[in-house]
């Protein structure tokens, strides 16, 4: 719950909390919130090696977010920080198994633009690495599902899209790039392809 509420807008948080049974809401308010804050403080501390714990936490949070999005047809998890969110499913680079991730997007030229910000992480997100390795992806927008073609632009086009589309519409992405210390990659999801609605 803590991970979901951390990325939710106030409206999404209210919708999510409003659908929970009263005892669960009370437990969260009386003990859960404090426990989550203490846990995250411990996970983010420099003591030991927090990376395995963070990865496990992020995988679990991703599974919960995907399940909530699917179950609610995007009513829960359909936006993050004011941006629309899709479920993006692509095969894993090594396993070939489908991997679903909620991803914020911008509509652009009849398709969708996604950026591998990772919230400002130093390394490129796994979902973007998987996306880079496939020509097609499956997306869910609310209750609609489509197959789209994937195109990762070259550096010149990427820089133009970053300035003219991404930063022009969402200046907060500049903070992610600054924090990450890397060039944030973008991909264009072209489509939906004809006849791909499911």
C-alpha cells in the first residue's frame, strides 16, 4: 500500500482507500503507515547492501500495480503524477516470458511516447531494455488492449522529442534526467495496429 500511495495522485489515493474495508483502512492509519516509513528508511539506509531488498520490493509493488490496473480497467493506477498510465507488456530479453509494467506516456503523432526515466535511477529500467529488444508490444489503456509497433529513435530524433515533446509537456522529467546522470531513452509506440484491438 505504501508504494502505491507514494506514486498516486490525491484523487487516486482517495479512490483506492475508499474501496478498502474499514478495518484495513484503520490498520493502515494506526500502524501500517508508520511501519512502512520505518521500513523504507531501513531499506534506503547505507547499512549493508540494500539493492536486493529494493529490487524485491519493486517487483512486488509492480505485480500489485499491474493487478490493480487490470482488475479496475485502469481506474486504479491509470494516472501517476498527473500523467496517463498504460500497461506495457513485452517479452523478457532472456526468458521470452511476457513482462507487464505500468508506464506513464504522452500521446504523440497518433502514437504514444514513453521514456525510460526509472524515476531518476542511475540505470535504464528493465522494462525499457526489454522494449528496446522487441519490434512489437502489447498495451492496455483502461479497458482497451492493442498491439503496437515499437521504434526507438536515434540520438538526434530522441533529443528533439525530449525537448519538443517530453520537456515541453512535462518539465519535471528534467529532474529525472539530472538525478540519473544519463541520457533518458525514449520509445515511440506506433499504432494501435489495424485489427489489434482485443
